[in-house]
C-alpha cells in the first residue's frame, strides 16, 4: 500500500483540478486533458513511481493494490439513492476523482472500458446502493456480495477494476475480499480439467436484465481458462443443462476450494484507491460491522473498468458502439 502525504495529495489535486472538460458530456476531451498533464510533466513524480510499481507487480502476478489519501473533489455530494446518476450529473461540478481514475488508467497502460447500456455508457460509474436494487445480488444493492467476477455473463469483461472511495462512513465496516484464481486452482485437484471445459453457464445480473430484457443466461463457458483466468459467480454460476455428471462434481469442488483458499481483504476508506484483477480472481463485499444500515447504504465508490493492455482492448475493436473506443454493448 502507498499512502500519499498531504503535500503529495494537494499537488495531485491542483494538477487534476486544472482539467476543465466534463467527463460525462465529453469523455474524449476529458481523457485528452488528463493526458496533457502527463505530456507537460505536471504529474507529481511520486504517482509516476507508484504507477510503474503497480505495472511491474501486476506483470509478476500481484493481483491487488491499494493507495491511500488519494485526491478527491472538495465537495462530495450526498446522492439521492432513488436516482444517484441524475443527481450526480446535476450536483457534481468538479471532477478530480474522475481525473485521478483516468490518470491511473493511463499511467498503468490499461485502457478504460464502458458498457453502452449501463449508466449512459459512462466510463466512470458509481457503486452505490440504488433504492430499487436493495436486497438484491448486485453491486448496486445495500447488501453483501458473494465472490464473483464483474459482468461474468457478458462476452466482454474487464481485466482490472479500480475503485475510489468517495464517501465511506467511518462507523460502518465493509471489506472488499479478493481470492486469486491460482489459489482456487490449488484446491480443485483432479477436477481442474473439467472446470476448463465449457460445461457451465452464468445468469445475467439483475441490472443487465433491466437494461436489456433479451438477456437471460450466458453462453456455455469454462470456469478456468488460460494461465490465470477464472469466470464464476458464487451461488449463480451452475452447470449447463447438457453438461456431463462430472461437471457437477467439479462445481462442488470449486465451492469447497472457495472456502479453503487464502483470501485478502481491504477496507476501502474515503480517499482510498483499490485496484484488482477482475478476471484473474474473484472479489466480494463483506459487512463486518454495520451499526446504521441507512448510513452504510450511502457508501459511494467511483469505479472504472479497464482492459489489461492496448492489445486486449484492440481485440474487441469490432464491438465498439458508435465508434467510441472502449465502449461495448451486451
């Protein structure tokens, strides 16, 4: 973990605050404005060093990183949870948080990804409890989340997820858990080859279904693929109807592995950036101590999805929606 000093944080705030474009109305201009900070040498050296270390450690197989005391906007509104997106558009007039996430993506060479049918195709999205999703298994609920990949049912999935704590009540204790695919593989034993076969399906999440009623369940897929990738949503991913009997045994072995494997946990505080591999592991949301559920529900993280590198993004170029690089459909 790197903790920015107050001087470093203030220096970053000053640089990021100079980007005047609106990231929601004109994301290309906003991204170009952030890139200009790098080109003109206005990014404090400490962040350049942190980003370089993150890149090197990711290449070496380190899947999660945390930064603390990161730059934030001077005014963090308390969003209307019936429609937080519209409220954010109306009330959030500075974009230091968005600029920091954009800059982090650029410095780590991980191009950002967005979904055209989600949140107007924005590249910077809010993880906050939305009233209509309370009690449901989605990141936009007020509850815990089982170990999962984001957008596991979709054909295009982020390689990295980055979360920035905008409003995280100190009295309410919530942790983000992470378990690597390597840790899970170590416990599934003889079932690994079955888990590498396309014998499994994952239902689309409730938010995706609300945005596209044609979405029901994914195509058949493997749970493990390549050297690192895992694709799974606990309590949701199941065997395909035509899967052989050994697929069910393998799924049970994976569930056992998920209990036994070593996990890491990070409590995201206001001003924390937490970034992790979405496809190289599984993450969760765990409530350790909630004393005021209504206050806990105001927890607000700003999130970006990202591809592993430029080559991973280019592999999906035929899916760009309306010619917007990085924006895909369902």
